[in-house]
C-alpha cells in the first residue's frame, strides 16, 4: 500500500473518513498518526510513512520521546 495514493483508496479505507464516520476508537495508531502528518512522501503514502515511523521508533512511546534532531533525520519528517 506504500505507493497507492490515499485519494485512490475507497472512502471506507481513508483514515479521515473512518474517523468522521466511526470515531477515533475505530482507527489504529498508524491511521491516527497519518491524520496528523497529512501527507506522505514520493513513493510512500502517509499510512505507510506512519507505519514505518512507529516501527522505527518502537511505537508511540518512541515517537513521544524522539528528539527533534533524531526526528529531523527520518525520511518523510
């Protein structure tokens, strides 16, 4: 799913539409982060970027504790 544009996904699979229709409890961490990030990079949509960030940083705790210097070195941030 990394290079598929969010706009090419069915409405039922888009994070913002899921949030509005079903609420935040229906979304995974990568979808919630995707909403905050808003855009991905060339070749990596925002959901794939969010998943990669969470994997590289060992989840939400790592994301919360990453320094600005470390975060700025991550592709897509």
